[in-house]
C-alpha cells in the first residue's frame, strides 16, 4: 500500500514538473519583444481628490483638492520616462505654493504577454527614479525599489494602464493614460 502511495506521489510530482515545463515553454513562445505600439506620448486625465477633512481645510483652505497627472514617453528603443505630478489646488483654482512634487522614473520596456482577454502586460525595468519639488530644486528623494507595471489592450491602441508602486508601500495607484495627440512638429511641418 505504501509503495502505491509513494508511486502515486512520484507520478504526481513528475506530472506537475512536466506541466510546468510545458507551460514555461508555451509562455516563452507567447512572449514578444518590446511592443512598438507603446512608442509615443501618453497622458492621464487629471485625477482630482477633494481635501475636505477638518485637518485638510485647516492646512489647504476650503474646497481644496489634490490633483495627480501621469505622463509616459516611450521611444523607439523601448526606453521610457514616467512622470507623476502631484499638487494641491486651492478653492480659487490656484496651485498652492510648495505643494507640487514630481516623481520621474526612467524605464526600459521589454517583452510582453497576454494576461487576460485583450489585456497585454509588458515587462518593465525601472532604471532610476527620483522625487523632486519644483519650489526647492536642490531637494531630491531617491525612489529606490519603485515598481512600475504597464498594460495595453489589443482592441484599443490608444489606451494604456500604468501601475506605480513605491517601495515604502504607500501611494501606489493604477492610472489610465490615453495616447497624446501628435503635435505639428512631430510630423515635421
């Protein structure tokens, strides 16, 4: 009886190992090199969040809001720059002094693979990342350990999703970006 159980376990382990090898081979055949469909400029709509707690109102004033925009530039070699700009807008629509931060990450995009339905996930390596404050150009904060994910969609060549995940675990988000319209200088006119 014990021999049958051990034989069954050995068979199960062998079957799982072979299935895993086959899956790895299949996924490597499905993986593609850098997707040229990502080349270009991408930008999010402003993501606005009201700052309406008693504390927020004491700091920023009534009707203030936090605004985040995300931009992604990808060149033909698969090098990209992801820029996340955050600022506070007061109740009169003005940017509050010293509230703006800019997080900039240099990326290398690699192969891609279909995740679910029409969703295509792209391999991303963050080569460097830093947070700066335009009101104090001398201040820089290294964003070591930042993770970025990029997904596109087979049925919509004008939309990508970006996941921004700082190492400290706070401030992570997904943001939808749309392809930016090409300027006249992009066409050489």
